[in-house]
């Protein structure tokens, strides 16, 4: 880029330079989502803020997720999706490995063949989950946790969150059959139940 009278002007063909001088934006613009912005989907069980959707990214959907005390997403696995979690505040129990035995109840007691166990993730912890890797998170504390969550490819997780939060909207015990049907539609094999207070 070159600078002309304080205005950054792209190098290249004359139309790009002329558009920049005229104050127009180029076709390639990024997305800026300020703190506190984004579409919010909320129920008594969970609050999810959509930060980047498939409309803006070909590679991943990005969310800020508030995880209330007692919420347990349940162990599950995807055949196609890759996910990234970054704990921003609070603490979460996190699983990201294939256990010796996939028991249908408490994933917090699982252990891998190499000795990996569930960890308590604190702020700054990053968890990357490749396709085919069982994973889960739960908030066992009395304080809300918050995390950055990215799912690739978009937009499946956007649609999944919208429909899941609709099922959970009324509070009370989750409709396990409805959640199971929903998860099957979105490449999610549920291994242990979703739970919340």
C-alpha cells in the first residue's frame, strides 16, 4: 500500500486506487465484532453469542458461550467437525480423548489407554478437538464460566445451537429424545447425557 494525503491507497490497477481515493471500501473487508455484540441465543440452561457465522467465514463459526453452574454438555463425538475451546473465565471439567471404555454415564471418570484423564480447565486453557475425538465440558463449580468456541466447518453448529436452545428454552429436565434426534442431524454422536440444573 502507498499513502496519499493520509489515505491508504492500495497498489494495483487504477480502479482500486481511484475507489480508495474516493473513500469507497474495497470488496475485501474484514468483520469487527465489538465486545458485547453478536446475536444472543439464551435459555435457562445456556447463553450463546454468535460472533462469526458462515456468512462471514468459510472456515469456522465462532461463539462466546456462558456455561452456568451444573451444565454438562455430555460426552459426544463428531465425524466431520473440528472444534477449538478457549476458557476465558471460570473453570470447566474438560475431556478430549478416546477412553478405554465409553461408559454411558459419567465421562468425568473416563481414562485413555495412555493414562489421560479429565482436566480442570482454567482461564487461558485451549482445547483442540479433531474429528472422531470424544469430548465434553461441564461446569462443576458454583460460578459461571465463559469460553470462546470455534466449530469448523460452518454453519452446522450455528443451526444446532439455535435448535438446541429452543428445546431447552422452557427449563426443567431436557427432552433427551429430542436432543438425540437433533444431534444426529448435526453430526453429533451423543455418548453420555446432556445435563443442567
